[in-house]
C-alpha cells in the first residue's frame, strides 16, 4: 500500500480496495466460494488495471482485464468442480449447487465472454497486431478444449487446459503491445 501511495491516487485506490477485499475474503467470504471466485477473478483482472494506472491509460486495458476476469472465473469454477468432493461440508461451491451439465454451461459462458471480449479488442482496432489474433485464437481453442474435458468429467485435465488458455491469452496481451 505504501508503494502504491507513492505511485498515484488510482494505484493507491486499487491497492487499498484489493487489500480490503482480500482481508474480507480470508475472514468472511471464503466459505461462500462463488463470491470468493469473483474476488480472485477480479484480483487477476485488476492486476492489468493496476499496471495501467501507472501511466493512466485505460482505454484498451479495460477490455483485456474484462477478458481476464471471465477466463479466470471459468478456471475458478473448473477448479471448484475438481475439488467438489474435498470441499463437501466445508465450502459451498457452484458445482455443488448446479448439476455437472449446468456447471459446464456456466464455464462455457465464461470462456465465450472472455474470448469475445478479447476478439473485440482487435475488431475495434484497439490492437491491430496479427500475432495478437493468432494467440487469442489458440487460447480460444485451449478454453474450449478445457470446457469439453469438464463436460466429460475430466476436471483435473480441464483445469490444466484452462491454465494453458490463460497463459496463451497473457502472451496475446503482451504481443498486442507491439
């Protein structure tokens, strides 16, 4: 927080908000897992926004952060599906409330939102680099493969592929800067 304070007020505000959110997550929200998933996904997304706060340029990064949020929500729910048995009696997760088919549908929706938002950055010409498009397409394939694995009840593999999709997306985001 102290370092963020010396950057600027936006960086400090983001750091303060997430310090409070993470404290609340540890103290109160952790057992309400779906809300915890939102906090974790927001933390991932706002890492990009925090970086943008240093230069005070948010026009493109907001879209990339939104894409990262939805991708991470899909990964978090996939992880909850993988941990469903271990979490029984301790946490209440979305896969415990919904059927396996419904959980897979929610994850597919999250990935579809992430991919659509990432693609919209190129369509709107905020990023015009073809390397970005290439890596977003590869990430989309990884996310959809993760969904198919989850639907087939191969949660551990689905979780691995969701992480691969996120890594490829991050490479795409970096390539968009050039």
